[in-house]
C-alpha cells in the first residue's frame, strides 16, 4: 500500500511540475518575444553597418559601429589585441573619421584602457553631416601602419 501511495504521489508531483514548467515557459516566451524582437532590431542595425576586423602589423584591430544616427555623436567600439606591440597610443590623436563629402572629424573621446597588449574602448566623434552616405575610420600608426575601416550609411 505504501508503495502505491508513493507512486501516486510521485506521479502527481511530476504532472504538477510539467504544468508549472509549461506555464512558466509560456509566460517567458511572451517576454522573450519582446526582448528577442528588440535584439533583432539591434542586430539589424549592426548588420547594416557591420563589425570589421583587420590585422595591422602584429595587432588585430576590431571595430564595431555603435552609433551613427543623424544628429548624434558617432561612436565605435574598438578592440586591439597583440602579443608583441605596446598599445599605449592616444587614440583621440591617431584616429579620424572622413565622410564621402570630404569632411574630416577628429576623435573627441576615447573611453577605453591605456597601454598593454589587449585593450578596448569606445571612440567617439562629433555628429556627421546629414547628407553623408559613407564614412571611413582611419587609425594611424598602429605598429607603424594605418588601418582604414569603411561603412556605407
């Protein structure tokens, strides 16, 4: 008799757990749907602009546009990795942005680390002219070379 009660109790717990789990997943899906759509929108923005990686001498440089909205500062996420070059540059001095109209924009802020062999941060520029349709980010002097990253807007 005790084994029957134990089996019935165990089955009841499993059934209750399944219903509880399904209910929780259903609720999560509606929340995840909203979060997923927001993530898809962010990814579409990034995909249009695209992240770029280049080897510049012994340094791997990855640049991802974070903001290129009209009327807002242009911001890039920049990651630099190496095993042989000291990365202690003044990034506001060695980076500039140029649009298809010939306008050059000097970097106004670097929020990242300084020095070392692996670093990253945000590189900001003043807002672009509204008629700009493409930009080139140039970072000069990384391991004695220049790197240019281009995006169509």
